[in-house]
């Protein structure tokens, strides 16, 4: 069976799977860093154009709103 996905689509799918699998680890490490860094520092995991619907990972549009409120 020949895949109907282009090479670019296949690459994008692999990248998306990798992002989803690494995101929880990055969030965990980032929160640990934030706790150790003290009250003057915050950790944000921001995706330029993706909303991966995971608490603590923000699309750029949401991050800019948060940043404006700081």
C-alpha cells in the first residue's frame, strides 16, 4: 500500500508525536526549575503555532496575553 501522505506530512506527523511525548517531561522539569529559582522567576512552555491542549503548555497567542498581565 502506498501512503497518500507526502514526505513533508509524514515528517510533520513524526515531529508532532515527538512534541507530545516530550512535553510532559519538559513541563515537569520546568516546574521543578521554577520552584528552585524562587518567586521572581516563572517557567513557560510556549509553542509558536500549536495548541496541544496540555495544562502548562501555551500557544504563543495565550503566552502573549499572560506576558501582558505580568
